[in-house]
């Protein structure tokens, strides 16, 4: 049986997220999600933890990560 759940709203997401949940929510590939898992959080990676070989993300951490990305985008660069 195929799982047709689509995770497109905060309320549709479970409290513990997989790469598939994040992929559907952000509209990016699972491969890209796993790449973001490999990047250190200080450099923009998604905070995650392992259960065996599986990666998981707390919904609250994911929400904070998105807020941080928005904040960075709206903050003027100091490069000038």
C-alpha cells in the first residue's frame, strides 16, 4: 500500500521528522535534505540526530532552522 500523505503544513508534520517529511514540506529532494543534514548547524545545516542509521529532526528545531534562514535572508549584508 502506497503512503499518500503530503506534509505541506505545520499541522500535518509529526513531532519527529524524517528526511521524507522535510523533503515534502520544503519541496526539495530527499538527497538535498541529507546534504543539509551533513552540514554543521553553524553553517546552515539542519539540526538532526541519529537513531541507528536513521536521521531524525525535532519539529521545533526544524521550525527554528526555517526562522533562522528567514532572518539571515532579511538581514542586510555587512560586506559593503
